[in-house]
């Protein structure tokens, strides 16, 4: 299995603009999934904000971003990124999760999610927040 680590930035209401800007700088492909698209709206005022987005280029640039919902704490420049580990083998992702979770605070338990066969988030003993998941093709239909 191959895994990839990607910087995942956390914004509040600016993720689409940030992703569009990075896309204009680095080119490549832009993908944006709103809370509405993912059937995960908790606040109607945030329905069109970015739940998951990324820019990838053939030259190796890859960044992900999302809009932190108002129901979660957020302060600009504080906790402004995650490290995302994506793969396609559930056993391998679960093994990484088990190892990283030692002395960690689990934010979202590793489990199936509507958008991924396996997804979880934790903050490790050093204060780094990790998102681990299985890459899944997104179908907006």
C-alpha cells in the first residue's frame, strides 16, 4: 500500500478562497466538497462552506483545506493545520491509528464515515492533530 501525507489547513469561511488562490498559483486540479454536498450540514449558514477541498498538481503540490464549523473552537493561526494520512488499506491505516493514539486525545474515533470507508482524527502527545482515512472517490451525484 502507498500512503500520502498532506498538509491540511483549517480556516473559517475562507477555505474556498484559499483553495482557489493556491490553484491559481500552482495549477493542477481543484476539488471542493461543501457541507451540503456531503449531507453534513449542522448550521444552515455554513451549508455552502468547504467540508473538504484540495488542490493537487502533477508537479507534486498537494494541499487540503476546510472551513472549521462555528460549533468547534477556532482561532486564526492557532491549530491552523492537520497532517492528513490517506491510504487504501484499512488494516494499515488502523495500525497507524493504533500507534499514534498512544497518549493521544481522540477527536473523532476511527470508524466509517459518510464520505470515507474509514476516518478518524486525533491530537497526539505532542499537540499535532492527525487525520487518517481511506481515500474514496467522490461522486457529487
